């Protein structure tokens, strides 16, 4: 009953004029596509809700009144309403993920309903204004109501939970899996390899903004062993000779190994031209595949690619982040820190470089890479993130840096974590690493295991060759809260011998199943990673600042494991 009251109250507070203004902005943005049908659908749903007839919104009435079906329409055999409302829901999520107008009325269509819900700063202000007049009649009651609505519709629109992602089976379109192979760098320029890897990585990010595309790890055209094989393989190379850069890319459709698109260009080797080429390639691919798979045009529009006027040297420095993240070393960290510092000084509005610098600063503390005396890397990271959010607010490096900071900085900020999680999931909804990064942190650091594991599972479904880290969160859940057999089964995929988390989970799973030789082996490997004594392991766990329930469970099992080891000596 409470939820229904709140839901109906939402639609009552904003004035029709304010909602219509928001609807007009959405239509003008182009996010609904060229066809008038989706705009008509949005206006129809909003008008019915504002008229107090939201409860009457059914698939049948929508099909007849908006979508041109006749009286013989049956929702059980015709999915047009579900599909069109699903596409409208996606379009609204994307629009408001990019919207920078905090005064605008937000319109959402929650999963499982056709009724629009309104929220935002203006609702809060209207609520205050209307409650003020009502307070003359009964002050105490109004104060209570005001508190409720301020909590629900605060001016910052802070979410109190991570938005649930629509499961793959419920999407109104098929998810297309593209395996993007790392580009090969050729030519006589010493930075040819770095540039090729950077172009490949930027393409991955730009293609990941499309909600119907999932970029998965390279599988190779002839690879038939992957359990969830790619639908397409994108590959290419770059040849850098003097001031000229020649690029080649091709898209191959599987399983017939048919080349369905290719691109060959000779361009000037400067950052603006290179980035424009990347945007053009991703847009061409999205347009081609969108048409082939029946995707609505508005979902095949580029949203995240960004062109800023930095020089080539600064751009090359920034894209060095991509290779560093694949296999971080102290040497790469030092080089990145030096050149990024110079880059942001010379180009202070280069948002991507600020985001990369924030990650580099955080790694000084997180992994003790090139630490400097009398220095506060977390403070420097905070400033860099603020600049990145100012100049590149929807880019993947920016949001990932902000997400990491919200959880791992000396003072956790779970409200910021929820904000950046929602943005990442709205902007990169089928990107397996993003799903895993948000899901794992939601489970391990906020205790939201249900949503966290759901996101992790979607990453595992999409990714045919997931890295071992994708299995860590499920292992934590099984080792700490499951049966002994579940614990042992869950760590089978954790094979990295330099990951403290994976080694610790293997150690605890071995303890739970009385595998004493395995316990000794994993203690030795933990020692090689700097966790020599019991106190070192405990300090490491406490330093991670997991959710209190998870931390308590880990420490409790560690204490029992330590006692077992002591009894053997």
C-alpha cells in the first residue's frame, strides 16, 4: 500500500507545464529518433498519468490508441507494446544520464509498468511551496510529509540503491557481441604500438555506449572454443610514417567469416583527426549493425565520444593509460604520472587526462606505486576527479576513477558510489568490465549482494572468456556464506598466483575442507605477496574496508584457520 501511495503522489506534485517542458526537451534532443511514434507514445503515457488515469495504462489501450493496432490485438501474441515501451525506457535512461539540467523534471518508466514516474529538483521545490500553504492548517503533519518528500525527491536526486539492470532475456532487442582484437601498430614511429593499442581501447569505449552492443574479450575469427562465441570480430592496424597515419579496420560476421565492413584511411597524425576517425568508425559500425538487427535509430547514435583540442603528445600520454591498466608496472606508472602532469598543465580542459591522472594518483596508495614522501595522493586524486567531471563527465575513465575513489579513499562515500554506479550502468549497460566493477563493489563494499551478484552474473553471461577476477565476488559469497562444497567449487576459477584476494579465498576454501597441504601452499604464496604473518593478513583485510558483515565473516574464518594451523605445529 505504501509504495502505491508514493507512486501516485509522484505524478501529482509537478505542474503539467513543467512536465510538458521536460517532454519537449526530450523530443527536441533527438534521443527518440526521427519517427513521431515514440514521441507520441511518451506524450500519451505522460498525459494519461497527469490526468490521473495512469492506472488505466494497459498494453491493449496503448496498442490501439498509439501504435495503430486494431481491436483484435492480443498482448500474448504481439510484443509491439512491450518492445516500444522498452525502447522508450532505454531512450529516457540515456537522455537523463547525459542531461546537465538539475532543474529539469526527470521522467522514468519503471520496469514492469507502463506508468511514467516524475522526479527531480522542481518537484522538491513545488512540494515545499504547496506544503507551506498547507502548514497553516496542520503544521505537524506537513513537517512529516515534507521530510518524506525531501528524502525521496532531494535536490541532488541521489539514488538510494543501484538501478537494477534489465536482464538480457527481458530486453526488447538482441544483444550483439563484438570481439575487438587489439590493433597492430606498424611504421617507423616509436609510438606506433602505443597509438594502435590506444585506438583499439578508445574504440572499445565508444562502442560500449550502445545498450545493444556488448564488447567482449578477443576470441579470434577461427576460435570455436569460447562458450559464448562472438557475433562479430573487429580487427585492424595502423601504419605511422612521418606525419601520415594509415588506418585499416574490418568487421567480420561469424560464423561465416564474412567481411561485412571495412575502412581504409590516410589521415594526418594529430590528435583531433585521430579521435574524429575513431568516432567515425564506431558510428559506422553501430549504424550498420543497428540496421541489420532492427535497432531503433536513436539507440545507434554516438553519445560518449569526446573531442578536445589537446596536442598529439598529450593524447599519446593519455592513451598510455590503457596499456598500463592491462598490466601495471612501476615504470609505466612513473612515466604516466610525469607526462600526465605536464599534459593537464598545458591543456587544463583535457578531461580524459585528468581522469587518467586520478587513477595514477590513487595507485600510489592502493598499490604503493612510486610513493612520494610528504604527499597526499588521495587529495590530488580528488582534485583530478573534480576536473575530469567538469570537462569529461560521462566518459568511462572519469566515472571509473570517481567510482574507485568513492569506495577506496580514506573516507568512503557510498552516496557518490551509488551515483557513479548508476551513471556507468546507464551509459555502458552491456560492457562486461563495467557490470563486474559495479556489481562486485556493490556486493563486497555496500552489502547489496542481490543486485551485485546479478550484475556480476550478467558480465559472466556476456563475456566468453572472463578474467579470473570476474569470479571473485561469487567466491566471497560462497566461501563466507555457503557450504564447504560450494566454497571449494567457487574458487576453481581463481588461478592468479599474485592476487591477494584470490589467494586468500583459496586459503579459506582449503581450510573449510580440511585440505591442509593446500592451506600451507596458499600461505606460502600469500607470504610471497607480502602477507607473511597472521597480523599482515588481518591488516590487509581490514584495510580493504569491506562491508562490515563481509569483513567480520572473513576475520572469523581466518581466526579459525590460524588456530588449525597452530594446532598442527
